[in-house]
C-alpha cells in the first residue's frame, strides 16, 4: 500500500497519520533553542527511566481534572510512544498462550504488540456504544484460562471511531474489579473531541487501581517526538514497567522530553489543540457528507465524535477485494479484516480523514464509491 500511496495522484485514507501541515514546526524549533540555552548538556545526557520530572508533573496536572483526583507525579511514567507502552505491558503480563480480552475489532498495533508475546484473544461484542458490558461478563464467566487484562480504546476508537458510552464506563470498571481483571485504557485520541461532552476515563472510576492508562503526545503535538505516558497507580505494576523499560531502551529521549515539555507549557499549546480539533472536525464533516452524497445505499458508515477515523461497512463485500478495485480508481483505505483478531469479518473499512485536505476527501470518496459500485 505504501508503494501505491507514494504515487502523486493516489488519495490515501489508509494511514493513521496526523495532518503534517498542523505540526508546530516553528514553535518546536524555538523550544529546542530555549531548552539548549537553559539545560545545555543535561538535555543531551542519559536520564532516568521513569521520565524527566517536568514531564511527569505536567502529565499529572493535565490529567488530574479528568481523573477527578490529584494524580501524583510518581504515578506517571514516560514511554517512547504509547506503542512502546503496549509492548511493555505485553512484556510484563503475557506468558505464551495467555488470554487477552479485546474489543472486536481492535487496534492492529496492539494485536501486533501482544502477538509478540504469543497472546491469544477473547473478543467481546461491541456495538455503536463500545464494549457491551453483558458480553464482557459472559466472556469472563467462561474464560479458561482466565485472561490477563482487558485492552480497550474508549474514545474514538481505532479503527471504528466509536466511543464507549458514559454509563458503560463505570459498569465495565465494576465488572473488571469484580473479576479482578486489570484494564489497559489506551487513550491517544481523547483530546480530539469534535462534538459533545468529554467523558471521564475509566481510570477515574477505579477503586482498586487496576486501570493502566496510556496517553500520548503523538496526536496533539507530533508523533515523531515519541513522547507518551502511562498513569499507573499500582506500585508493583509501575515498578515492573520501569524494569521492563530499562531493559528495552534505558529511557525515552531526554531532548525530546525537554522540548515537548517546553512546548506544551507555552500558551500556544491549548490553541494548537483547538486548531487540530477544528481542522479534523471539518474533515470528518466533509468525509461524512461525501459518503452521504455518493455512497451506494447498502454502504453503512458512522459519524465519529472525534479522532481520526471513520468506519464503513459494505455488507456482503470482501474489502480486501474492494481495495484492488479502489487502487485502480486511485484511492486506498485499510480493509477491516486485519483489525479483527479472528480475521473473520471482511466487510469493514477504516477511512482516515485527518491526513487529507477537504478537497482530496471529496474526490477520494467519489472515487471510492465508484469502486464500490464497480465491485
Ligand atoms: C489506539 C492506538 N494506540 C496506540 C497508538 C500508538 O501511538 P504512539 O504514537 O503514541 O506510539 C496508536 C497510533 O495510531 C493508536 O491508534
């Protein structure tokens, strides 16, 4: 697909990339100079595995209002992208053959990270409001061996763009506490909400500290900096993650952390996030509007309240085959099959709207709909 998307006339809804024209290039350059003037050699030195104190305090204070409690800086660990977070979680929790509970479909990168530790998957029924609590209970009642954790993306999920409904969040935490099942709450898109109210993270409902929360700077600043974070209130889990990270990379890049921290501490940062939200909202509207106008009646698609992806289904179709036709029409997407751990559902497609201009989205959706008609 990469080869195809490098051709200039191909429109790609395939990748999961943020809009590069919104990256704060000038500000990051200025912050880098400020960091070097202020910290000099220590910004280039080895640093602690947990992350620089400035970053840990910033994450704690930014997330405390959402968690509804004062997060202590020592609960925060910096990771080299939340993708590393997923790998480290796999490393400390999963023995070959262990079960992990997932939404169906789920994030391909998480499946890849857990696959490396030879996990097996139990999937929970998922509807427009996210994981169905009754289905989770049924799965946990009969699971053998009992799973190691539940992995979910509560906000604007990758790949479906769906959000776990408010009332279900507490229900799911209570069910998992009842069964003593840790939750891995992966929240890269939470700040990218276009409509409606922010919903409290699952971590805010936890009584026992069994939620491992993951956030990232990738979608609100830039993914190339590889600055992300865990919030883990359980000390034992935190210590194991630190040991695992030490073995993996000693620590995340010191300079990247200092520069990231310097930028998010400027007044420009909040306005920057608002601009990303405005831009992606317009692109979501454009993609949704174009689908309404051009999609054949059988195509089903949603209107996510945030994030970077819209999910469409073409009942009866195999979207792997559809991709071949759409490539001829010069537009690509990610076929849904690979997001299902059982690889048993083939009619879905993930459409990224963050990385294309409205003009390209309009043209790309027309081409895609032509391909669907043809196929
Ligand atoms: C659900 C989810 N988790 C984790 C990641 C990895 O993000 P990061 O850039 O922080 O490694 C992504 C990236 O797209 C994602 O969609």
